């Protein structure tokens, strides 16, 4: 049986799996060819200068305030963008795109092309990884499905979900400086992952990883090869019973209150969890079949996408009430398996990757129109202006998610709350991966604070 896409229930996406397997084989063959060339003619490093866009534009429309105040940045960033003058859409953008809706450049995890791109608002590629000669001999970088700038703005954490590894890339040198997982090997042992998703680097250089098929969430220090903390039992029975079990978690996004927003595929759930493993509330994103990568729009307002055909973008509150929905069932606005959307802080627009349509878009929620698009709808390619199954987006610093929230990102004290079910939260030795402490048994596995948590399987 084919491996389900993004940890989905079995029977979904066999054809897509076959295409991904073919892409992986092709990528490995290309690596072998490149190795042979390097051996015969010597190592040739082609260093491409990072193009810094010189044009700028007026600030975007402001009908919604930035979600959590002004960007916080402590160091120079590699992609400066200076608002102030009008800019014109370049030839790589879809007709009708308005560059002024974006406050800065866009990071794209171009999964089908095995690369990361940074594209400026006019559609020009200003950075790419890997470039020719950047990967050491024997190193692969396959199918990045999510990527986020770190809070310093100088590195990018990328998840290669189907290759079972997470990679930390230095932006300026174009080198992988740390990896967790065994490339090409899924597992549940120390140093292994099984369909990892949405890794994030939080204060103290601790990386939070949603380990989908192991039904758990890991905290791994940068540089370590064993987790320091695990939420959930390390097993393959994935269903909604947090924090003891998670129903195929595909995202643990930081919240400004210092907690996590966890998305579970199975059963359509979003939950807020503290850094010590206590569940504060759980709800169903309304009308969503396959939730993906839920994050916070503004206090009390949450954004998720429906990884379906047709797909949806859904804004909701913690009671599961619908606040806004975008989901055309046909026409150029229809989405096909979108997997991540995040708010544009300058104007309240929504930046999304529309995987199945090979494009990254910005949607204006006031008009329900696509106002910016990079990629040709439904046409995969690698030339400028083309993408192949893009599966992750982030704005470049200082507007990127972790830079914007740097002052309020969760601190991870590596402690477990009392009265949790045994195994719900475990502090581990980051060298050996063996348990150091574990949550104490509770009388039940229900959330400690249950506000509006519908029963598993009920509608939102």
C-alpha cells in the first residue's frame, strides 16, 4: 500500500506517492551524475551573488492591524526590502498580481524541485538553496515540504518529510549546519523520525517537530541527535487523546502567550498546549476534512487550511465558530490540496501555498480574490515563474513568523506538568534519548482544562 500523503489515513494519494518516489529516484540519479562530474574535473563551486531588490513600494493596505505588534529583530537580515515607492509586477508573476500587497520577500519550499526559493514581491528569485556545488558529496536535499526562518533571520529550518529528516540551512553560506533524522529511513528510535512536519527553532536553540506517524511532538536541541522532550506516547496508534496521544499531528506552531497550537489530522482537531504538556482547549476547525498547519491570526482567531480538493482556508475561534472561509469549488480561485497559510502582518491578507496547483498565492479576505500569484496554475516546472508542488511558505525577515513573534516565542523549560497521564510528557537525556522524568499518572486522559472540546468524531 502506498504511503499516505502527510500522514493521511491509508488509501489516499497512491498516484501522488508514485510521482514523489519517481522524483526522489531522479534526484538521486542527478546527484550521482554530479558526483561523477566532480571527480573527473574537480570541484567547481558556482557562487551566485544574492540579488537585493532595489525597488520598493508603498505599505500595503491596512484594514486589519498587525497580529502582534511590530517586528522584533536583533541582527541584520539577508533580504532587506525598503517600502516607499511603487513597484511593477515582473514577468514571473501571474497577470493581475499586485506586488504592493506583500511587505517583503517570500520563502517557498518548492518540494517537487528539491529546493528552497526566496522570491521578491515582483516575482524575481533572489536566493536559492541548494545552488550548484553547495551540497557536499553524498548529501541530499529532497522534497522540502515546509521551511521557516529562524528568529535571528540568518538560518532556515526545513522539513524533508518524505525523506524523514529536518535540516538547518545557513542563508549566507548555503550550507546545512545541522540535521536531525536519518535521510530515507523512517523510524521511532533515537535520532529517527517518521514523516516529520513543520519544524520550528525556538529560544534556546530548541527545535519543535511534529512527528506525524509517531503520533508525538518532539523538542530537539540544535546540535543534538536525540530529543530532549517528547509530548505523547512514541507509538503508531494515532488518535485524538492529547497530550497522551495525538491524531497524526502535522503542526505545533508557537503562540504569543508562550504555548503551542497543535493540529491533528485524524478527527480534525486544533488544541492549545502549554510547554509542560497541559491541554487548555481543543476544537474542530469548522467544516474541514483534513486540517493542516493551524496558526494564530490574532488573539483568539486561528487560521487553518483544508488539504483537500477543493481546498479551503478557514478562520475560526477556540469554540470552533467560523469567522471566515475561502473555498471556491471551481474556477481560477479553486485550491487543490493547500497545506499552509499565514497572515500578512501589514494588511491582513493571507499568504498560502496551493500545492496541487503548483503556485503560491496571496488572498484578500475582504474581496475573496487572489491578488498575487507566483507559479503557473496546475503547470509544474523549474524555470523562473514556475513551481512544482510547493508545500511551505514564510515571509522573509523582518516579517517572517518567528521573527515577528521573537519576543513572545515559547520558552521551553523541559518540565512536565503534574497529574498528566503517564507518558504524556517525558523529559529525555538529549545525549542518549532515555527518559529522565515523565508525567505522573492521572485519573483520566481528558484535558486538564476543557473549554469547548467536542467528543472525538463529532462535528465542529
